[in-house]
C-alpha cells in the first residue's frame, strides 16, 4: 500500500488546498504505479501540521512567516532569472 507523508507548518494549507494536495498526490501515485482508480483507497496520504515554533532548520527554530518570506524570495529570484 503506497503511503505519502506530507509535513507542513500549522495553517499553511486551507481545507481546500489540503484536499487538492491529497487528490493530486493520489493521482500521481496511481499514474506511476498503475493502480486503478477503483483501488485508490489503497493509497494513503497523511497530512501532518507542525505547530508554530516546532519547525527547525539550521539549528534554529523557524517561524512560519520566515518560511513564507523565504519561499517568496525564491519565487521572485526564479521569476527574475526567467525574464529575458
């Protein structure tokens, strides 16, 4: 039975986004493994929210807002590099 474990900061995903993530992850696993749609219940997607202040990187506690800002900077850098 395939199992996908998704970990993210508390509040990072709305109910709608979490449902989309589960649906897309299930679709990708079905596609890669050849599992029929009727057997989708064999694919488990575990969504785990990590409480604010419980996420660490580089030896420090990282707040969700810091992760958001880092992701925004990364997107801006990627977009700037793609612009001719």
